[in-house]
């Protein structure tokens, strides 16, 4: 009886996954078709737009409600610094600046590119590594969304995040 229930549950889960994928494919197809339709309208090659009542859309950039953006100058760059951390900002295409930004010690890097509910997976993984005594001291830890919230605790080490 237990095995039959497990098989039934697996079948139901598989059916839900297939339905979900099918729905995703349908939404993606409609989105692509809609974007293609809009792109054709913008270039004037497609059907006439209902928004413009049969007239082609205006050519050129749209009129902005905002004032023109002031350019970022060298003087702005000179004052855009974090107090006490003069080298926190650097140009990524400068090899020497990038080399200075690397940590002084060598070691593994951890990049947490998860967000939302997936952050719980990352937290569970790191908890398991800590419990098994296999969690390294990372040289660099960075993250996005939930990963950014976990990063300081992970970087501080297993003893400080328990």
C-alpha cells in the first residue's frame, strides 16, 4: 500500500511538472509573438497599430517628461568615494585595479546567486557543510538578494553564524 501511494505521488508530481513546463512554453511563445508584433510595429513593417488609430508610430526618441540627464564628470568621480575605503570602487577593465581588489589570502570563493525561496537551499547547504565539518573559510563571499543577506555570516565563518 505504501509503495502504491509513493508511485501515485510521484505520478502526480510528474504530471504537475509537465503541466507547469507546458504552461511556461505557452506563455513564452505568446510573449515572443507579442514582442515580435511590437517590434514589427515599431519598424513600420507590421500591422498598423491600434494605439495610433492606423497612423504609423512617431519616428525618433519619445518626448521625455524628465529634464535632460547631467553627464557624470571627473569631478563627480573624485568625490564619489566611500569614506575610509578609497579603493572600494575601481574600473573593472583595469587589470592593475582588479589585482589590487583581490583578497590578500588565497582560498575558495563562494558566489550566492540565489534569491527568494532558493536562499533557503543555500542556507541548508551551508548548514550541512558546517555540521559535517567540511565548510571552508572562504576568501571571497558575494551574493544577490537572499545570498547578499547570507554572505556576511558565511564570510565571518562557521563559528560566528551558528
